[in-house]
């Protein structure tokens, strides 16, 4: 009796190889599709690009520094404003800070950078340093800036400025910046309570605060702090080394 041959044994070797190869491809694709289906059912997602690290990760509760447009390539013509200057009035280099008294990044700049600028450059007469209000974080910022103006009327601007940043409340705590509380802070700093109260409650300096904001916007300020070194802006609570390098370059030019 003639032996029965299997299906593949009845094919030519080349045909059998091709047929087997096609079957292997189909099996592989089926297994891959089933595996992918299992991953999807389990919520698997393909790896994505790693997120970009956020600057200043040590204070996650604070809002991230707002993105800024590219800084102008040419120096901006911006005035020093009307608050008392630190340093030498006719110094070769002028540093102007636009800041909001409620801004957490301005507080960080005050603690980590501004104090060093004043110590190394203003106190030694190498620069003049100016502060400009940029009250853009809402009504509480506006009132705080008006309070700074009232403190300036009594010759106490820098004392009030330093106290506000040293004791700055969370940005969401607008009650900290209420008029009664601001009057209390001024009184504790030794200012004349009646004079300060009349000044703040009358909105005496509302137009000046609005003018400072407008001046900053005209100079290209969109966020705080923004520092101008001989008109060239640096945006954000940058490390002292970056500001120092810019000042040194300005002094040598």
C-alpha cells in the first residue's frame, strides 16, 4: 500500500518554504496585535519625552515663573523713577528693578540676588540701584504699591520695601495686603499712623502706581522681577551670578 504523504511533503521544497514563511508572519503579527491589546486594556502608554525640568523646584507651591518673550537685543530707554536710589547717583551703571510686592519670585530675587547686588555694587558706589513698582497681580498689589508710596512720603520707602518682602504672605492671602493691615505694618515700623492712614485711604498715589505700571509695560515688562542693567533687561528670579556677570560687563564697557 502506498504511504500517505503529509500536506507539506507533497509540495516542492521551495513552495513549502514560502508557504511556511507566510504562516510564520501571520502568527507573529497576530501575537503582536494581541499583546498590544493587553497593554491597552491595562492602560499602558508608550514612553513619551521626559518633561522639561522647572526652574526653582524647591518651592513647588508657588506658581511657575510666567513665560517671557525674547528680551530686546538693544538697550531700552527706561527711567529710574522717583523712589530713593541706592548707590552712587552718577555711577556708570544703572540697575532698575521692576517688581510686585506680592510676587513670590520677587521675594526670591530679594533674598538671593538683590541683597548681594546692593552689598557688592551699590554700597561700594559702583552702581545706582532703582526700584519701580509693577503692580500687575490684582487689586491687592495695587494697594500694597500705594502703601509703599505712602511710606516714601515719610522717608521710609526702603524700610517698608524690605519688611514687605521679608514678611511676604502667600500670594493667595490678599487679606495680608488689606488697608488696615498695611496701616498696622507702617505703624509698627515707626511711621506716623494718622498721616499714613490718610494717605492710603485717600488713594493719593493711585495715579503714580498706574504710571509706573504703564512705564514698565512701555519698556517691555510683562512679568516680575524684570531687571534692567543700563537698559538691557534680564527677566526672572535669576541667580546672582548671572546678574553679577552682566553688571561686570557693563562696568567694563
